[in-house]
């Protein structure tokens, strides 16, 4: 359940003058609360998913020390964008879903210190993309769901400093998406127009989001590129052919899957693909979030000998699975939050297997399971 901090709560927080980094996302803070918060000398502020309007944006614009600001999913509008654009030190800005439209982007263009910008879901169109392309220092840009077509994509193609670009849910054709993917320095590119995957050969990581990838797609991709350096693979909210895992580099060190299904729309069977994979002996980091992992699959995970970091959050692991995971004696980080672990429900006859602080892997940083 989310917090419910309102304007009065913000008033109490304003008394803690030592705070420099404040995250109050998903609360009930309005313009009055923004006024209270503006009295704190912050460098980073997240008020996403609140009720901040133009007046609240004006109050926040007075925090001259801010370098990072997230106001996603509020109601600041065009005038709010104008007010925020006057903040001198901002380098990281998220104004997603604020109805700032084309006129708002013209104001944002004045923020030449920006390196990271998220204006997704603002209906800026091709003309807005043209405005944003004038911010020369950007390295990370998210323009997801903005009614951008090939004309807007052409303007973005001139932004040679970009390393991360998200243009999903727009109207960009397959041909233009392929051209964009070849931008010099681009290491992460997301676009629904194509299943074409692009990774800079100097990168050691592949990231796939909202993709549909067959074994043939992946095999062709690896055959046409030099991926001896690839050590990390992240896939989320995608449909994939489980056979593609046979084509992965044997030296893979980190694998992350979140809400990944097979091509038929069924949740990917983790215990099947983990068995007899060519890279399991080298894996050090494994994240399997929201993959319906049960105690049986958790048992398979314990057969990966070199794991140091393990994330199995938001699954179906019980106390029995938890006890099996403790066999991984080399773990340094473990996240089992949002499972079905109830340690008090263990049979007392298993007293010798009971979990204690001393039974955890040496040196592990534990995220305690939530019942």
C-alpha cells in the first residue's frame, strides 16, 4: 500500500533542514505542500504522481540548489514547464505526463545543462522533437508516447551525444528506427517499430524492453555483430523464445528477467531454461523479478555455484524455498521481498533448519522478506 502524505505531512518534513535528497513519489501533495518543501535546500527531489500544478511548480522553481527533479504525472502544464525551465542547475529532469505539449518543450530547450530528460506522454509531436534536439548535452532521452513520426526522428538523429534513447509508442517506421539505432555512441535504444536490437560494440550489456524476440532474431543478431564482450543481459516485459538462451555468450556474468513470457504469452519456465545452460557456471548476478518463481525453481537457482547477487522479488517463494536459497554461501546481496515467506509457519520439528542471522551467507546484505 502506498503512503498517503499530504500537504500537512510536507510541512513536518520541512522542519528537517538537513535533507538534501527527498523522494515523496505517489502521495497526496499539492501546491501548498510544494511551498513547504521549497524551504529545504535540496539537490534531488522526486514528487512524481502527486497533485502539483502551476503554483506548485512556481514554488519548486525557487529551490536553486536542485540538480535532479522528478515531477512526472502531475499537472504543471505549459506554464509550469516555463517556470521549471528557469532553474539554473538542473541536469536530470523528468516531466513525463504533464501535458506540456509543444509550447512547453520550447521552454525546456533553454535548459542547456540537462544531461537526462524524460518528456514521455506529453504529446510534443515532431515539432517538439525538433525543439528537444537543440539541447546538445543530453545523453539520456525518453520521448515515449509523444506522437513522433519519422520527421521528428530525423531531428533526434542529429543528437550525437545520446547513449540512451526511448522512442516507444510513437509512429516511427521500421526504416527510420534502424537508422536511429546506428547513432554513434548509442548503447540503449527502445522503439516498438522494430525488433532490431542495437548495442554499441564497446558496451558489455544488452537491454530489451517490450520486445518480441524469436530464436532466429537473436541468432542473426549475434552472427552479424561482435559480442565477445557482452557480460550482461536484461530483458523485461517481453516475449521471447526460450531457445535463444542457447545463443548467449558463455561468459555471461549477469542476467535479469522481469515479467518475461514465452512467445505464446505464458510466463517463462525459469527452471527449464536454467538447467543445462552454457553460462550458468559463470553467472554472478541473477535477477528473476515477477517470474512466478516457486520453491522448485528456487531450488534450481541454488545449483548456480558462483552467484553473488540474487533478486527473486515478487514471486511465490515460501519458507521452504527460502531455506534452500540459504545454501548459496557466497551471496553478497539477496532480495526476497514480496514473496510468501512466513518463517513463523515453519514446523518446529525442523528446529535445526531454523533461520537466524548467523545462518545467512557470509557478508550478505539481506532485504528481509515481507510476509
